[in-house]
C-alpha cells in the first residue's frame, strides 16, 4: 500500500452545511475529508478523524503540477478520485469530464491552507485589506477571474486568489470553505460545457459577484 493510500478508519459522514450547486453531499464530505488528511498536522487532524495525515510530500507533489494531466498522475489526486468516483458512480456526466473537473479541484485545494466552513471565496476576496478601504482582490482582477475561458486560466487565477486570501493581515480570518471552493470549480466545469442553471442566481458568476460585492459594500458604507 502506498503512502497516500493508508487504511481508512470507518467513520460516519457529518452533515455538510454549505449550500451546493454542483456537488453531491457525499462528494462534499469526501473532498473535505481528503483535504484535511492532505493538509492538517496530526494533532489538528485528530479533532476530525482517526485516520493519519499523509506525508507532506504527497501535497507538495500535487502543488508542483502545472497541468491537469500531471495532476491526474499524482498520488494525492488518485486517492481523491477513488473516493469520489465511488460516490458518483451513477452520475450521467461523462467520465472524462469528471476526471478533469476533479483534477482541477485537487490542484486548487492543494493550495488552500485553512478551511473555514460556510465562508465562500468571493466573500474573502471582497474583504477589506489592511484597513485601506481596498478589497483583498481588486475589482479588475475579480472580473478577470469571473471571465476565465480555459481551465489553465482558471487554475492560474484561483491560485493567485488563494495567495491573496492567505496574505491578509488577520490570520484567524484567512482561508475559505473547502466545500464551497470545490463546488465553485465543479460548477465552472459544468457551465463550461454549456450546462447553465435555469435560475441566474444559481450560476457561478452571480454567486461570486454577490459574495464579493456584499463584502465590499460593508466597509465602503462605513466610510461614506
């Protein structure tokens, strides 16, 4: 058995509190469980599972991947894919599309340092930076993030977004929800195939913009 495929201890899946647009609750649980073993130190991980963390090299190798194809060969991705493939085996989505979407999810989540339940990416990017009255990500870069046309561009801009979140000056507020972020990426892949939700409020652009500009308005109103 390889270092990333240590024996799992049977545990009941807790409820996922985040509202999901593209993931099943079972997939959301599996991706959070996977991220915790990939990222958290042993003492912190004990609060969530009896399973041990994976060696740091497993995450480091995934972070070094520059393409979806490279990520698919990484041990960390194979471990995640094995779990989500099982819970999503009745999906009507083409297997190749699912593979690419989950490789993208794995790549981006390997960059996330802290999971804060129910905190979406858009909200963190709109938060005030260093009491300057400026958002963590500028409106121009945020618009560029929302208009990504390729998976390569999405990966590049999301990696940059997470670096910005991590560089905020309030350590206890850094991070976003693993589940929200994975769901956002899965939704981007669904929409990239032309599968748009009938309700505009359930589409990724609206979700990101709503969270971003709501956060922005809170401190802009206070300064008026």
